[in-house]
C-alpha cells in the first residue's frame, strides 16, 4: 500500500475522538438488528455468505456505468444514465443496511475506519441523489459533475471497505486457515464433561469445544467463524445451540449450522467417539 494512504488509514484508526459518535451509532444499529430474523437477513445467514460485499457491486456498478455513459454517449445516453443513477440510489438502501449491521459488530480502530467508510458512502449518495434531481430537471451538465464527484468518493470508500475486509479481517471466516486433523485424537476424559458446560480442548493444534448435551457429546471448532470469539466461553441453550459470547452468533451443536448471525459460515464440526471413558475427536467427513 502506498505510504501516504497507509498513513491516512492509520490516522483514522487512531482517532479515538470518533468513538463518541461510532459507539452511539453502533448501539442504535445493534438495537434495531436485535431480532434474529433481522440480523440473519442482513448478515446473509440465508445466503451462507456475507451479504454486504455482494450488494455493494450494484450501486457501484450502476453509478460507474452512468458515468461511463456520460463520458462516452453524451445526450444520447442521458436517459439511460439518469436511470442508472436512480437504480444505484435504490440499491443503496439494502447495501447500507447490511453494511451498518456488519459494522456495528466491530470495535476500536476497525469501527472507526468503518465509520469513515459509511460517512464517505453517505456523502456519495447525497451527491448521486442531487445528480438524479439535476438530470430530471434538465440540468444534465450539473448532474454529470455531481455523479462524477460522487463516484470518486465511492471509489475512496470502496478502498476503505477492501481494507476492512482484507487487512482487518471483517467478514472473513476465522477458521479458514485451520487444518483440522482427520485422525482420531484423544482430547479429554469423559468425566471432565458437565451437561451443557462447554469445555475447550486441543485437537492436533486446533481448538475444539466439547459439549455434553442431552447425554451425547458434541464437538465444534472453538474459534467462532464470525470474528474468532471463543465458543467455549459461550452458553448452550435448550435447543442444542451454542452462543458465541462476542456477538451472539448461535451454532447448532449437532452440525455447526448457523441459527443466528452475524456469523454466516457454519462452525466446523467434529466426529466424536468415546473409548474407555476418553473422548476422541476427528474432523467430520475426514
Ligand atoms: S465472534 Fe462474532 S459472533 Fe462470534
């Protein structure tokens, strides 16, 4: 990354004065997204993949094409360009909602950078809305300029969004680089397990959480796929799900499937067998 950009990003991440705004905004978003159906819809649980990065392509693509038409088709492309600007504005609504939901689960420097990402996107949206109105009221030239500036802000914001994902790891499956063993591995004494009390063990270098539930022993990877929270410090509910202590994602003990976001990737599950009062695990489907 060019040094100047690195300094700008570092400066934003260090700016603790942003916390006063971001803390309140994140608390508000978390209240709105508290219902499981809302959180699951916005996170992308139903898709099995984070939804926000999928949606961002729509307004960026629409506004990019509008500017391309402005630059290459002139008056001939005016109507199509206006429609593209309008379509991008419609697509911003779900895109911003999913982004806000993801952002509210971040903390510290990442949350500050995410706040600036959202502010740039908001400014870009205002410019595109002004552009759409200008185009509709016959001031095409002003609309073209407003769209161009808006697209520039969107590009800067997209850079920060990429940094949030690829450098800070927001939205990345935190078990992606684990290498679960396919060999049966002795990890604990059966007597160490208390009903519905998670126990963290090590299976060939991979942290695993064991839970005795309804008499059976279940095992999942202990590192939450969402952001790396310790599932062994979470709670087990009566439905046989374990809840991450960090952001409340819930995973079915029987197969690791997500029952509540923000996690969208299932928790890796492990086969369990009991032999001579010892608990042995191996990666499922190994
Ligand atoms: S780390 Fe976010 S829900 Fe587990």
